[in-house]
C-alpha cells in the first residue's frame, strides 16, 4: 500500500451541498486543461468545496471511492454472460437495485433490514445459493434475453443533435474501429471493461484538475491495477447474487468498514442538482452552445441542442447526461484550441502511427 509522507484527507464536505452543477464555468479560458473531456468540469465548484477541508489541512492526497461500482457490482448484461456460459438463469440484483427494493420484492418488511451477507469464500466463487432450483439456462430464458437493452439498442436522445455530416463521421469512426475490436467477448465482460476504462479516464482527469486547481493529488484505491485485475478475473455473473447488493463488498470489506456502510440502502441521485444548476447558470451555458466548436465543424445542429438545453433550464424532461457531456466537451475543445495548452498535453511519439 502506498505510504504518504504528508497527511491525507478522505471524505466529502457538507460545503459541497451549497454548490450547484455547472457553477464556475463563466470564463472558459480559466478552466483547467485535461487530456480528455472531463465530466468533473460540470461539478467544478462542488469539487472545490469538497476538497476545501483537505486543502486547508495541507493534505498530501485525497482518497475517493470512484470505481467502487465497477469493482463491487456487475453490469446488467451479466445475465447474458451467465446464459452463454450455461449457468442457471436466475434473476439477480443489478447494481442499480437497492437492497430496499430487493427486500420488498421478496415480501420482506419493506427492506428495513439488510440482506444477510454471503458466507466468506474466495474472491472467485461458483454456484448459487443453497436451495436454488436447478434448471436449464435455455428454459424460459430467451424471452428475457431478447428484452435485454443490449440486444436492441435505441440511439441515445442526443443522436438527434447530429447533422448528417455528424452521423457519417460517427459511422465512419465505428466502421474503422470494428476490425480492431476484441472478438469473442461476452456482452457482460465487454461492458465491464468499457465501464472500467471510462471510469479510469474520468478519474485521471479529476486528478489532473485537482492537481492544477488545488495542488491535491487524487487517489482511487478501487481503481488500483491490482484491484482492477483481480475483479476482471471474476466473470460478471459471479459477482452478482440474488437478494444481495454488491456481494463482493460483503466478502472483501466485512471486517474493514462499519456494518452500516455495507448495509446502506440508498444511492445519491443528482437529477435535482443538475436541473438547479442548469437554471442557475443558464446564461453561461447558452454561450457554450452558441459558440459550439462541434457546430463550427458541421457535426452538431446547435438549434436542437439548444432546445434541449432550454427544456432543462425550464425543468422539463431532457437528456441531462447527454447535455452534461456536450457542455464539458465543448469547454474542452475551447481550451484545446490554445496552442500552449495543447502542446502541454500532447506530443508525437517516435515510430508510432495513429490507429484508424
């Protein structure tokens, strides 16, 4: 384990609750530069408030729990992997299902008490809970598989923002990458890997922002190579058990963290904060769309994106996640246009060629 020469701080600050999404984006030229677009830009002021105690304390590092869902849970597509592996097709609790709702579905007392933790076993376990009916995975499973979101995936709501040129660009990019894609990978394992890579990239940009803005390195123990490699060695369907929320957490952390932490039955939702932030920072966000670099490149229909932004500002249904991603991408492109900033992050490697 890494030893820090200076004290480190772990945990959020209540001051962060006083800040909103998209605060502090009025001056794009003053924003931190990152190697990739960072969703952290959308919560920059909230991160500043959260890290304020660490900065005041003179901490040498900040610990974050990023990656815990990637490591301790399984994607919903783990059911498909179980089916393909010939495992009993059992309904299990996905990472988006809380112990409370799972308890209610079993007819328990409204999920008022946490499910019993699984008995200690090696990190890689096999089989299902005792008493589970044994049956062929093919029997009755296929109707559920055909309703799995990955089988018939609809375009994201933001797809309508693309111009015909934008759609062609996306199609060409996908076609160019297909020959390089890893073959014979089960859906759950593939989603597992992609989710982990996305979270790791987000952590890297968060770390870069924190170092630039507040001089505090960010460490994510769940994303350490040894932890991630161990988790990837366990098939997704073996990291899910019926009635148990994040069973790996019960096994790996039972004697290391308080019981109430493992038995937590809620997960923070940011929908209200995003709507509040859109309304409070409407002028700055409208300028981002008005000065869209993707529109200038002919890839984005700014009128449609602006219409969805206005819906969000008014509190009406709108693709919040897509708007967040679009705004931070535009801000990243604005900073990337600065030659000095670009040169600080990118340099050619001798003897290398770009993949198509």
